[in-house]
C-alpha cells in the first residue's frame, strides 16, 4: 500500500507559514490583501471563491471581490484590473478564468501588474518560469506539485519525471520547473505513442490530462511516486482524479489522493505568493 501524500497536510503547513507573514504585515500596517475579479456568477467560480475565502481567513489575508456582470465589456474588465493594480492596499490579483467567450482573455490577463500576478497568468510571469528572471510568479498548480514533492522529501534532482499533459497552465510550466530542479522530464499528450510504456518508466509520474482513468495499473510500476493533478467528476458527481486510485495505490510507493491532493495545495500557494513581499 502506497504512502498517501496528503495535500491537506502540505496546505496546512504552507498556510501556517503564510499566517505568520500576514500577521507581521498587518502589524506593520500593510495587511496582505487579495483582490478577486469575477465576471458573471458561474457555479464553479462561486465555489472557487468560497474556497479562497475560507483559506484567506485561515491565512490572515484580507479578501475583496470585484464582481462584474456576465455581459461586462473588455473595457469593464480592463478597468477592474487597473483599479486593483493602482490600489496600494491590494497585494495580489486573481482574475477568474476562463472569462466569457466574448472577452479577449489573453489580452486582458496581461493587464495584471506582474508583481500582483499571483497565479502566474501573464506572459511576464511565464517568462519568469522559462528564463528564471524572477518576474511575476510561477503558476500555482505546478508550484503546488513541486511543494508536495519537497514537503515529503522526494528527491527531484536526477529523477526521470513523466508528465501527462502539455497545457500552458500545468504541463509545460511544470516541466520547466522540474528541469530547473535537475529532473529529466518527458512530457506526454494525446499524440504520444504507447503512453503506458513512457509512464511506467518514470520515477515520478504526474498526470494532468483532465480525464478519469488516464492512469491505470498498466501505466505504473512498483516504487513510483504518482501525483494526480486531474479534477474530474464521475456519473454520480463525485470528484475524481486522472488516476484509478484504488487500482494504482496497491502498486506504487506514494500517491496523492483526489480530493485532498494537489487541489488543496494550489490555493495555499496562491496566498503564500501574496506574502512574498513583491508589493510592499
Ligand atoms: P487541458 O488544457 O485540457 O490539457 C490537458 C492535457 O492533457 C493536454 O495537453 C492533452 O493533450 C493531455 N491529455 C488529455 N488526455 C490525454 C490522454 N488520454 N493521454 C495523454 N495526454 C492526454 O487541461 P489543464 O488545464 O492542463 O488541466 C488538466 C487537469 O488538471 C484538469 O483535470 C484540470 O481540472 C486539473 N487542474 C487541477 C488543478 C488543481 O489545482 N489541482 C489546477 C488546474 C487544473 P493534447 O495537448 O494533445 O490535447
């Protein structure tokens, strides 16, 4: 039976550290303050907002929400971002994505000031990940994966890592972050031939495919560490990852559950970024 890598435990440790920094910021008269910008009131956005509110309270971070109507224009959203950029109290901005289809998301995201771009959404943050410029922030989900590995003392340097998924928010930046930590990284996608052969060869297997059952017994081997980034829902509405957990946990040496894995750490990382002091 594999060791369970508890995201909840990692998130609690990060939040405790954030809390100490946030308390110091408050005592110095410049409280940590997160501005969420939400367009419309999608159920998933409201659920995400609720989770962030809870985690902010636990971390001692103030939260304000700029809620725009579903039919907000490009200019409306741009102005909301500029308001947050200009407000000295606001130390970090989170624009909920995806935006309604009518809005040019790629352009709008890049109006966020890099030093307030907590989820590494801007091109400047992405450049920070690829060139190590230190500008902006790395995206929170890939950073959450790295933090889980670090928390449990899992060596990255010199290891063979296979990532399933090559999106700009997870797979690609994660590959870069792990290469920077001296891992040898293979990135797989839907055109990868013989996925199971590639994944079974990894020391650390990370799945961010977004499909239930992507990783099954035949994709893993003994001794592997498996990190499941996927968030999917089965027919009964129950949250699942990409990995067939019950099947795989009896083979590998360590595994993250879903829920209670990577997702738990992502919000904690977001708030940790606020207290890194890029905005004083
Ligand atoms: P995405 O943009 O849809 O990308 C999925 C990637 O996986 C693509 O590169 C795709 O390949 C690849 N892929 C899909 N099915 C595959 C298969 N059967 N075999 C090999 N490769 C496959 O998704 P995303 O935004 O990166 O998110 C991925 C998952 O992570 C989703 O479940 C999402 O909900 C979850 N997520 C979790 C968190 C968290 O905090 N835990 C945060 C963000 C996302 P192609 O490029 O060839 O299409």
